[in-house]
């Protein structure tokens, strides 16, 4: 069963890209296709980040461990959609105008935090394989905790981008905060364990 589930999850993760390509080919992206692609890929980046962050709380609450097998894949798909999001801006919106891009990063806060989130995702994607986990050792886990910062920056990027209709980024923010709160009991237990070890 496992041998069929992994390809199925892979195809499901790729299906938003197929949907986007279909809409592009059939001229269903609306009056501003670049904006539509930008929002679509940005949304799916956040979807995958939040799904990845939800796996550990789900395991704690339900005891269901199967999704842990796909956490790495889901994280890499978050990076994949972040790359599509950035490339849409780089290629379709700015046409490789590096000067204009640099000005945007400096002058527009929503682009500054979005670019920062994308840059921080790169080392996480590069070190997501077993070989890098073994090479980094104890440093691997603190590095990958950057995903919390990345997700927060991504939501802030979205919030500052839309300005008027903030319902979608606020919903992302509520889910993100809820997932972070579900992790608090474990943090407290770890801190108490350290205190007990230091006092013994």
C-alpha cells in the first residue's frame, strides 16, 4: 500500500501546477494573468508550509504517524511553489530587470519580507535530504526551525500585499498561530526536563 501512496501524494501535490497550466492554456486566468499566477503560487506556498507544520500537532493529537513519511516531500513542494512565485515576479513581472528588483526589495516592505522568506527557504530545501541531516548532526534541527519564521514572514508578505481585503492572509495567520499554540505544551515539557536534569 505504501508504494502506491507516495506516488499518489506526489501527484496530488503537483496537481495545482497542472490546474494552473490548464487555466493558462485555456485563457482562464482573467484580465491580469500575471497577478493571478502570482497569487495562486503564493497561496500554495503557504498551503504547503501550513500543511507541513500541521503534521506534528496532528500526530500528537491523533497518534497517527503516517503523514510523517511525507513531511519532507510536502516541505519541498512548499519550496517548489515559492520558486514558481518568485520566478513569476522575476520573469513575467520584472523581465529580469535587476535594478528594479533591487529597488523593490529595498522600498517595498511586502517584497522585502517575501524575499527574505524565500532566501531562508533555500538552505532548508538544500539540507532536506538524509545525507545533509547526518552531516549537520545537531545543527540540522535548529536550522529547520526557521520554517516558523519563514511561514510568519510569508503571511506578513501576503497581508502587506493585499492591503484592502485581508481575509485570506488573516485566515492563514489564525491557522499559523493555532499550530504554534499546539506546540507550546511540548516546549514547556522540554524546558521542565532541562531544569530537572540541571538540578539533579
